[in-house]
């Protein structure tokens, strides 16, 4: 038991450092870029001419229908065949951004559609343009409804970043793999890595619960009308 605790304590520093330097930045950047992309994709799907909407619909269909790990391999290992070579971290960032963009576009599309049409009419009645109505009336009402599913996506993304180890990003799980290669203690190291992911997810789940409670308290959620 003492040897196990000693090994876990010795490996804790490198694992936390990898989480701080790679796992957390990869998660935050991917989520930021992905949700921004998802919002634009959702607006295009809802309001752009049909040929343009068809292009982004194809993108959403493709990303949602293929495994994330395969997408990462295509970006990191496949693109060099076409003369496009990316370092591991940018390749992972692009892969996760495209994935979050596709899934979050469905979330944004749903919450925008859920805003009653009367809100559009009221905005236009005050002389707002489409853009002004979207910024000042529709999005402020739709955004709180997007918080719960987006929070779930963010928590899932924290765990999904472990897939970046497959394309040599030295994030937390790959550091665990490297320590295993030296210590030959896979059970201990992988359990420790799992516990760290669990701790991060638990903190985020708690924050999500608090945020949702605050939004409900102040009437942040709209009732979806059929």
C-alpha cells in the first residue's frame, strides 16, 4: 500500500501539470471556438439560402456521424498525405472545435426556434432590423436555455480530450501512459488519471447545477411551446 501511495504521489505532479498546460487549455479553447462556430452554423441553417444551408447541414451530418477519434486521425495523420502537416496540439484543437461546433449548432438551433414568433414580431414592430432583433431580443432569450446542454457538452469535452493522446498531444492521459511505460503499473496510473478526470467533471457538474439554479431563480429559462 505504501508503494502504491508513493507512486500515485510521485505521478500526481506530472499529471496535474499536463492537465494545466494541455488538458485545460485544449478544453477551453475548443469549447470557445466550437460554440462560436456552432452559433454561426445554427444561424446559417435557420436563415441562410437553401444552397448555403445545405453545405453546413452536410458538415453537421458528417461530424455527428463519424467517430471523433477517426476525425483526429484524419486531421493529424491523413492531411500530411495532401501536403498539410499540423502539430499535434493544433490538430487536436481543430478536431475538437469542429466536433463541438457541429453538436452545439443543434443546441443553438433548438433554443432559437423555441423563442416565440411573437418576439420577432415585437422586435420588428419597434423598428429593429433582423440583426438588431437577433442581438437584442432573440439571443438574450435563447441563451439561458442553451446553458444546460452546453454545460453537458463542456463536461464531456473535458473527458474527450483524453483522445488527444492518440495523436501525441502530451495531455494528462498521455502522461499517464508515459509513466506506465516506465513503472509498469497500468492499473494504478490509469485509476489515478480517471480520478483526476472525475474530480474535474465533478467540479464542473457542481458549477453547472449552481448556474442552472440561479437561472431558474431569475426566470432564465423559457417554456418551449409546441
